[in-house]
């Protein structure tokens, strides 16, 4: 390697490191944009046969906003409604402040002014909120900037996705047939995770949520969201929510609803995986459950929330790369231009 090549490699390493520093603050948003772009890109290709690429990309970005913002607003509204109902259930008249003060004085021999103590606590809480308001404002600003960046990135990934793929193929020092094999296997892994992992989790969590709603479990919308997240983790799933819900129904003297929820959850929710997975996964690469659970748990530590999706993809991509290497490695040394 001569001096010119070494200098170029140093420049590449330097600018790659600086670029990484620019990307890391918004890493979660970038990963989210790439994931949504991957899902919507086939639709973008079909729309481009009828309208210009920028128009198709704008329409799909609007669709992504509606598909993300509306559910998010619904979840926030459900949590806020739960908090409001909780506050409404607090009857300040029933606190019997005088009785509590007398009881404390009898037990400790000290006079306590509970209203003053509560006022001091409220003042301290207000001071803490004021001190942290700058941090919260900064976090909110970061979220808004990250969402805006994700939307712009999503637009350009959809509009210029074909050019990006062509550029990556040109940079990759592999024969065309090896690249075709690699990208095909990687595509199968991606769809296996999305269809056999994410989509099934959404369906199972939603079915379980219908059971909670039908049996009158409070805050069913919120718990449905929780069950969808839990269903992303193999061997755990929505049982952590509907199981305690069955016990709760027994405790409030609703045995029929409790039995009904249990039977519904075991048969409909539990067996849905047995019927949906062959339909949704057999079309694509089948990933071992061990790969899924290791990818999910490790991905959360490595990539944050987006690791729920990208963790299994990374492990699946490793398996795909090893398969391609096993199929093409021996002949790469004989291919011109590969040295």
C-alpha cells in the first residue's frame, strides 16, 4: 500500500468518525426512518409508475405521519384520561386530617401540622419542576428535531432509494451474483422479523386487548399497548397482562368474566401464533426463537427502543452473510478485480 492509498484510508476513517459523532445524537430517529422506509419502499416503487417520485414520497410520508401520530395521540390521551379518573377518585374530605394529626400526636407525642407539611412538599416539588424545566424543554426540543429529521430522511430514502441501492452495489467489492444472493437473504431476514415478529406481536396484543375491553378491565387501551410491546419478546408475551387481569376479575367477584377472559386468551390469543406464524413466516427466512429473543434483549441494550426490531435483524444478517460466504467464498479469489 503506497502513501496515497494510506492517506485516503486515513481520510475515510477520520470523516467516518466525525460523521458518526453527528449521527449518534439522533440514532434512534435515523433507525426508525430506515425501518419505515424499508416497509414503504415497495409501495413507493408501485406509485412511481403513476406519479412522480417526489409526489409519491410526500404521500407516503403523510401516511407514515398518520400511522404514527394518531396511535401516539390515542395512547397519550388514554394515559391522561386514566390519570384524570384517578385524581377524581381522591376525596379530600375523607382524609380526616384532624384525626390523622391527633393519631400522630398520640403515638409520637409531637404536634404535626399536616396542611403545612403538604404545602411545604408542594413548594419543594414546584421548585424541583422549575429547576428541571430547562432539561425538559431541551428534551422536548430534541424530540421535535429528531422527528423532523426522521421525516426528512424518510422522504429522501423513499424518493432516492433506488439511487442509494445502486451506489451501495457499486461500492461493494463482490460479484453481482454474490450481491444478489446477499441482498435477497437480507431482505428475507428483514421481512421475517417484520412479519413473523412485529406483525404477529401487534395482532396478538390487539386480540388480547379486545378481551380486556369486553370484560370491562379498566384502561384497556393502555394495557393493549403494553401487551403489544410484551408480545415482541418471545416466551413472555401478553400473559403478563391478561393473567393478572383474570385474577383481578376473580377478586372483584366477576367469575364468569374471569373464566371467559382466560378461555379467550388461551384459545384465541395463544393459538393465534400457531396459525399466523406459518402463514406469515414460511414465505420468508425462518429465524430460530433463540435468535429472536437474543436479538430483542440484546438489541434493546445496544440500540435502545429500536433494538426491538433491529436486534433480530442484525443476528439474521450475520447468518445471511455466513451463508453467502459459504456459497461464494472459494471462487472470490479467482474473480478478477477482487484482489
